[in-house]
C-alpha cells in the first residue's frame, strides 16, 4: 500500500511528465492498432480484388479442337458434370486447383439473334481443406436468367419481365451493364435449366477454376497439367496467363 502511495505522490509532483509519458504510450498503442487494422483491411481488399479478376484456369474436354475453341470461345465436346467431383476428393496439399465451377455454353439463335447461352452451377466445388466460397459470377436461380447488354437493347426487355427461351418461360433477374465483350450477347441461366434447353442433362463443356498461388519452383502450368493427368486424364487445362500473372503479382505485393 505504501508503495502505491509513493507512486501516486511521485505522479502528483511530476504531473506534466506523467501526462506526456501516458500520451506517448497511448499514441504508440493507437499506431500499432491502426497499422494492424489497416493491414487486415488491405489483405481483405487484395483478396477481393484477386477474386474479382476472375477465374484463370479453364478445364475442357481433352479432344477439343483448340483452333475452333479459340474461334468460338467454348468446346464443341462435353463431359459428365460429375467430373468436377473428382477435385473434391483431393486435399489442398495434393492439387493446386481451387474454387471450381461447372459451366455449359453454346451458341444458339434466339429471336433472330445469335446468343451465347451459358449455364452456371449454383455453387463451387473445392478440394478438402479449402474454405468454401461463392465465386460464381452470378448465382442464377432456377427459372431465372441474366441478359447481356446488347440482348436487352434488341429484345426491349427489363428486369422482372418474363421471356420465352425455346418453349420455356424464364424471369429476367438482371439486365447486365455493357462490358464491351461477348458477355453483351450472353444469356446466363442456372446450369440445370440450360442443360434442359440443350438436351444435355448431366453434361458440361468447361470447368472454371483458380490456381493456388503456391511458391514452388518450376512452371506452375506444368504442375497443373501433371496433376490433372493423374486424376482427370479426360480433360485438359488452359491457363489464362495474364490473369494468373496479375493475381500472383498482387499476392506477392501484399506479402
């Protein structure tokens, strides 16, 4: 008790110095907390930016004619939708594939216009140990569609309207903004709905994915192809290098 009294008496004699010291400690703690919070915010924002850059891997049927693939933007061949489940059987230590999304797309003629009809799975598939998320560009509900900008202009429809797609009725869930890409002539629908329209139940022609940003020596594309050959030899993987490099540089800059 006497020690505490001596401390308080000393503080009373040196009020000004005590206040300055206290302010210095408070400021130091505040700066540390601000720095730590800022770092966490920066990491979250970087993760969001890398997510918004988009998928950088495309897995397509192995027999795809690549000249035609790049001309049309999709494979003429299909593969079983269940192929994507093989990735869920692997652990994150075994493969460098993350956040896989099954899709099916074809060019069709609708109301005198050539459109890209694209079915998107409701959720992603992830390897064991990888946190689930929803990176699908549009989580399209069954019975609804998202329409690209040019299609909206030509068809004269708006959000909430009902339209006929090959004898089936769908509600327009969203009218997409102009992108300056082939997305402007795209119709997005739930994967099951698009499979039904195209008479391709249980079939897909692409799996989109992200690669793990792992600091391992060697060519990452060679590792990805080697891993795919082991458990999905029916497919081939294409790496969108510009997106891959952007994601990798963003991650390394953060670290």
